């Protein structure tokens, strides 16, 4: 009986908690749907929003720049013994060359 109580108390003392959270732009998943020669500039704006910047090229097309960021937070704690938190932020740049209202090419930097 003593061992069962001791194991129960030990389990209660060592109870831990792990939490995980991701915040950021969820539009970056939409980039996987882009197809050169098919996807329109209107689709980009409807699904990705306004570009961060637009640059004209010498051949008359435009380069649209999008930047997406994602922040990941992890917290692990073991009741009254230790607690660890980690935060990681990742940023991705995507470029789309638009000619005549259609995505001609795109790449990630």
C-alpha cells in the first residue's frame, strides 16, 4: 500500500507540460498552388494579398516580392524541477514574374 501511495505522489510531482504554438503568415501554403503560365496576378492578390514590393523589368514584366514569416514557440516544463522555452522565427522571400497578367515564373530566395 505504501508503494502505491509513493508512486502516486512521485507521478504527481513529476507531472510535466509541453506546449507548442505556431504564429505567422498562413498564405505561404498557397504558394504551392501557383503554376507558371496559368496562375493570374489577380489570383496572387486574392490569395496572397498585396506584394511587399513591385519592380519593373527591362522587358516590360513586373517582379512581385512577397515575404512570409512564421514564429514557432515551444515550452516544456517538469513540475517544480525545470522549465525550458524556445522561440524560432523563419522568414521566406518569394518572387513572381508577371507578364500580361499571368505568372511567367516564380522562385524562392
